C-alpha cells in the first residue's frame, strides 16, 4: 500500500481537501485528512489526478519547434511534416525514441494518459509500455502521404490489435481527415470500426479549406459527410473542429470527444474554434496538444483560458483543468478523472514555491509548479524529472 500526502488533495477541479493524504494500491483505497503539520514542511505540496491529452503526435516531437515558423498548416506540412514522416518510415526506431522523449515532457507536466495518432505505432506502443502511461493509439489512414494507399495504413492499424495486450492501452482506427481519405474509404474504415467495437480518431474541419474541399470535390457539406461516413454512430475523437460550428448540434452527442489544441490552432493559423458554442451544448470538449513548441500541457491550459475568455467578469481558471482531467479521462474511457475511492490511482504530486492563495488548481496551472512524482495505476513511473522504468532508454535517445 502506498501513500502520498499534500497541503492540498484535489478531488476534482472544484473540490479539494487541505492537509490530506491518499492511500492506494493500484486503485485509490482511502482519502483522509491529517492534523496540521503532518505534511512535510517546505514548498506547498499538491496532489491531483493525472491529466490527459486527447490528441497528440508523439513522433513529431523532434520537429515541434517548426510550428513557430510562421507557416499555415498546409505549408508547414509540406515543408516539415511530410519529409520528417518519410524519414520515420525508413527509420522506425526513431519513433520509439521520439515518443520516449515526448512522454518524459508530458509526465513532467502531469499527463498520465494520451491519445496518439501517427505512423510506426508499434514503436510508440513500446515506448508507452516502458514509460507506464495510459494510451489510446491509432494510425493515420490516408490515400496520400507516407503510405502507398489507405489499405496499407488500415492493415498497419489493424495490426496494432494483435500486439497490444496491456489493459492500460487501447486501439482505435484513425481515418485521418477528409482531404486525405475520400468519403467512400472513410466510410469503410468507420464501418469496420463499428463491426469490431472500436472507436475512431480523426481530424475534422481543422482549416477552412477542409470545408471547401468537401464542397468542391464531393458536393458535400460537413453535415453530409458526417452522416455519409457514419461518424455519428461510433465513439469518435474529433481533433480540432475549428470550422465545425455548422454541426455543433451533431458534435454534442455523447459519442463525440472534441479535442481542442489551442496553441497548435493559433500557431498554424487554423482559426479560433467555437468552443463556447460547443460547451453551451454540453459537448465533450477536451484539451489536445497536437504538435506544439513544448509538450507541456499546462501551456495549453493557459492558452485555452486566454483564447476563450469572452471579456465578461473574470476567466474561470479551473475550466481548462477540468477539460483535461474529468472530461478527457471519461472521453477516453480511462475512468472518471477524479481522486475518489475505487478509481485507478493515477496521481500527480506537485510542489509549488509561490502558490495562488487558497486555490491549488490555479497554483498548478498558473504557478511555478513542479511535478515531483507521477503514479499510474498505483505504479511510480516518474520521479525527480526522470522516467523510473525507462531512464536508460531516454539517455540513449
């Protein structure tokens, strides 16, 4: 049995206990208060549930800084992404090392679960297993890019099902985006996912050109496309949805998880997603990282708060944290995203030098917070800035 104590134990973004401890094995067994002075003196210690990013490309970590080149998404893809992905296709082991380095930074910002879409996911799975994080994996199924055809990508995606045997890791199919996978093939992938009881992970309406493409190429609106391919009939992570306001009613259904990566959308000139509209319909809005200059999710929490402040009253500094914990964990099927008895012990222990008075969530998101320890399913996987189970591999990377 393990135990961690803090000046604050955050049950969820709106409820916390002061001077409390969490006792756990692989699951949380008990949360209880302790007397004043029982918690180690020094920096303020805060215990929270782990965070999740619902859309990320671990294999792009080595080229993350290129998103600040002042290029639009399409120009960035042509100049940087395609070439790097062709290199990865020829050197699959690089995806393993890139993923480990990315996961180390994710853990250093409190991320314990992720949804990754990229090629060489077998190598990504290896990194996930060694690091100990929870993961949802898919491969971008497309007619263009690094694959000869979409059948090759689909076969590789289905191959993941044969090798993934860890309960902390899920597999879904990844029909990439309407511009890279025609509606007929997209529909085939979605139907296959339904038949096999799998979810899908896709990019929808990331840029305005996506809508123009559907209209000019296939005489389809976005609503027509969603209905034709059957995306409304499967559990679906929909990344970006920047230009999807016309189907906000559709995306409010419980089977959809909207993954919003604010920094990526800003830096690549995608646009400003209508998040307030989505939230007003009780949509499952979550936080993604996609590809960004850092893989520190706290920077996306801050970017989210600033980007979607409407200018009335004061911004809700806990909203983004909620989207990255309770909503994200539930959307990925990894639990409730709260520190409650019976839930998996996915815990983060933070230290804060100069906390925001009386608000541990704001202290973690906006203060000078440092991750001291990370536990996933009760196992210590990160401590003192290093992966506890894969330190040697990270050094090799």
